C-alpha cells in the first residue's frame, strides 16, 4: 500500500469517528474507496460549516476547497514519507515496513480547513 493510500485510510478512520458527532455515519458504496472518502469528507465539512456560528456565510464551494486542501496535504506528506522512510531505513539498516507514520488531523474552524501533521 502506498503512503497516500495509507494516509487516506487514516483520514477515513478519522471520518468514521467524527461523523457520528453530527448524527451521520460513514457511507460506503460500490463506487470505490476513493470516491467514498471524498463524498464522506464533503458531508463532514458541510456538517462542520452548518453547525458553526462563524461560518454560516460560506457556501458549499468552501467544502470543496477544504477537501482539495486536505488532499494536497496528504499527497505532499506521502511524497515526503516515500523519500524519508527510504533514507531512514537505509541509515538504520531496517526494512521500510518497520516504520509507521501516524497522522494527526486538526480542524481550523476559522479557515474551515483541516491541518495534517
């Protein structure tokens, strides 16, 4: 599994945990995991936006932007992980499968985006 796929799976687990706070559940379809993650992410962002007292002037285009920003962050981190784990494995003389990367997601309710670290 590529790092991008792994990171998307971590985001998927985050979504499954946090959608329930809004009375929503993670919906899986036959369309594939990539589309399911995007659709559920947009539902999550919409719920965050609609329950915010400061974001009520934003429309659903901001949800698309939040998804795009998250996707770009995960892609950039995946590229860094590919290079970094190879270098680290070579220096420590270990297999890359022994290296685990766990992401933290934090929502910025003023900007309506998710930061990944």
